[in-house]
C-alpha cells in the first residue's frame, strides 16, 4: 500500500467515525427527548432512593439504545460513506492537496479508489449487522421504550396457520418457554382446500425426538379427538377420544418462533425469512419477498449513492466546490427519495423484485456516466 493510499484511508476512516458518531448521537438524542417520559413512566423517586432510582433509569436507557444502535446504523449506513468522502475531499481541496496530486500526474480516479474500497469494506459491516447481530438480539430489539426490564415470555394465540400439507393450525395460546400449545385444533384439508378431518386436543407438547427416522420430532397431543369431515359421514357419530397421539409436522417451535415474530421480520436474517415464506399465506409472502429483495438492493444503492457523489467532490477548481456540494446533495437526495418511493411500491403496485431493483436500474447507469465524465 502506497503512502497516498494510507493517507486517504486514514483520513476517510477518521471522517467515517466522526459522521457515524454525529448521526448516531443526534438520532439517539432526539429520540430520547421525544420518548423520555416513557422511560420515566412509573419510576418512583424519594429522598432516600433518588440516586438508585436515577442510576436504574440511566441503566435502562443505555441498555435500550445500545441494542437500538444496531437498527439505527442500518438506517444511516448509506449516508455515512458519502459524508465521510465529502469531508475528506473538502479538506484535500481546501488545502490544495488535489491540485498538487494533479500536478504530479496522479489521476483523480486514483484518489477515489481507496475511498470506494473502504466503502465496500463497510458494506460488509452492514451485512454482518443485518445477518448476524440483529437476528441474535431480536428479543432486545422488540422491546419498546420503557420496556427494557419487562419479561419477554408471552403466550400468543395461533390463528389459522397454514402448513405445507394444506392443513390449518389453531390454538388458544402458545407458550414459547415450555413449547406447548393449549386447546389445539388442526383442520386437515386436501389439495383443493376442502376439509377432510379435524384433530382436537386439549394440549400439545413438542418432543424433539419421537421414534426413529429422519423426522424424529413431533407434537405429543393429550386428550385427542379426530373427527371425520368427509362428505357422506354421519355427523351424529361421535369418535372415541384417545389419551395421547403423536402428530408429526414440519411446523416446530423454531418455525413458530419465526412466524410469531413476523412483526419484527426486519430484524431476522435472510435465511430465516426464506424459511418463514414457506409457512406464510400469499399476501404475507409478498411482503416477505419485498424485504428480501429490498435488503440486497439497498446495499447496491448505498454504493451507487457514493459513486454518484464522488464526481461532484473530485473537482479541479476549488472555487466550484461549494456549488458541487449543493449539486451532490440534490442528486443523492433525489436517489434517496426515489429509492424510498420504489421500496414502498414494491409488493403493492409493483412486484417485489421490480420495486426493489428499479432504483438500481435508474441510477446505476447515471453513476457510470458521471464517473466517466470526471476530468482527470
């Protein structure tokens, strides 16, 4: 690595950390000002316990925003490299360093190369945040302001959950801690969606291993009644209940955990969303596909915004730098707004794939044309 590369990378990294700190700190400060009453709600202060209560409140706020920073970073990740590149190029232009480089025969593309490579490296951090860190801390990310110390174990009902064999699953409550379903009802259907049988059970407990074979897991049902709903069956004939029954299905507690987290699907890894699609109705499946496509397209858009901004920042004439900064803000802002609109239309007025990748199709060629027009 040459001296020029080390100098530009060192300056870019310093400006990246500065931009990250400013944006992250500003977001947290504004959010804390708006929602501070939610943290302080229910806190009891007295002359004897004022200091411990304050420390407890401060600990709760730090714990909340420590995990929330993962989401905030995901939101501002596309703007930070552009700001860092702007600070770096502005400083080099102001101190006539670009003029000296041009006089020595160094191309402006050579100056931009270390910045682009560093931005690609930070894109890997975005992927690490989305695919590893956020899915690992999804429980903490689901908490709202002022709910840091509340329990996360909640019993949730299951409503008409479709399975891969066309059957529907209903339960009055699911306990994720004990992996149990209460008052279970399974409506078995054929490929045409016509009910054939009903399985009614007072309780179902997940057993990781039941019997031998590749599919060893299943639900152990208690107080089970299986009702025949085929056409021509006498409805007055009541089937005899059985004490226990094993029901094998691909729907396990891991899948239920993903399905019940559909409101927090943005925090799940792409592999988890892909598995969640298999057990989702068509309407929800479109939204899940939209998240998958927009997630990958956003990484490309972040790099395109940087490549669009670089031609404005690399200028031979320092007097034009202020005007170029305005043009850079206007062009990248248009790219940001277009991306936001297309992402909102994806899965509704546009197909998830087209809505996600349409901004890339529009602004990708523009970035190439602008880079080609740099006067080196």
